């Protein structure tokens, strides 16, 4: 399958926004880990903004970064998270373990895996197809394959958002997400004046996934399933022609061939 990458969104410790991340990924400035500042989604109405949990805010952060002022109404969407919002899961389990078993209505409302997609539909008045998925450490690869399929079959420009939050300490041993991070792509079936790259996607037998040359960035890549996107983002930042291999679900990998648009 062939798609064109139109825009990128980025949010990770030390990579706060695509503008900053691009300079780091090009090697123009060193990577330095920094905590992410709090984010209030600017596209959400006030009531929904108050209820939006951490995972939704993280997803919105990169979606808004990728859109950069462009209207989102004509975008299909794919939201991917390996574990969803583990803070909500933890609070629900703790509440159910108490004798009164009183669950927060807001936590119950936000507990579904497609919460981010629901908030986005409110914010963007989105009416095109939307998918929410999980595939463990292959969640970004699965989301990219889904977004490319939407582009090919439905001919819709698509917004891909992959995100995972660091879980509470009690769940960290089971949900090994060491850093909160999110990444977004807008992909299109057609080339435009603003296209960043042509991207050809195919499934191949499982091979060794592409790693980052920089040790600190490789640590970040392995710290969060969404951060498996980093080798692709580095190729986009550099304007490279080359191949990136991502671990896919099951026994296959995704081979991504980057070329100028």
C-alpha cells in the first residue's frame, strides 16, 4: 500500500511537539529527557475538558500538534493504545475492592478503550470512520496498517494517534510503560504540496525491527509501545530515503519504504 504523510504530531519526554522533535531527530540538538508539561486540549468544550483523563489529554496533544490549525472534519481516525488508561483501571479496581463498591461516574464514563475517539468526535464533529485498537507493543504498527487501509479502501485522509500513559506503580510490573508518550500521523491517498514523504507499507515475515542509533532515544523507543514510531519519525525528520521495519502483531513485521513525496 502507498500513502503520503502529510503531518506529524509528537509528545514524549524531551520531544514536546514536532518542531522540537524534528531538530532532535535530525541530530541538530542533543536529546535531553524532560518531563512533559500539563496539557489542556484546546479543541474540547469546557465541560468535556474538565472530564478528560490523562490518556485522552495525551492523545489530543499530538492530534492538535499534527493538525496545526487545519480543520479535522474530513479525517477518518485511528486511535491505538496498548493498555488504555491504566490509572482509571486502577481506580476502578480499588473502588470495587472496597465494601461500598462506589465507582466514580466519571471514571466509569472514561473506562472504555475508545474514550479518546469519543472525545475527538465531540471536539472535531467527526463523522468519518473511526477505529480504536490495541495490539500490545505492536499497537503503532497495527494502527498504521489500519490507517493505510482506510486511505486505500475509503479514500479518506486519516489521522493516526498512538498513545500510552505510564501506569500507577502497582501496575507497572504488568504494564511495562516506563514513560508517557504519544505520536500522530496524518496520511493521505494523494500527494500534496505539503506532503512530507511517500510511504509504501507491506507485511513481511518477522525480522529485526529498526532501532535508534542514539542510546537515549533507543531507551525512549523501548519505554512505550507508541514510541515504536520513532525510527519512522526520524526518517521523516531527515527526509530520508530508506526502509524501516516495525514488529507487527503475530508473526509478521511491517516494512516501511520512505521516499520523497
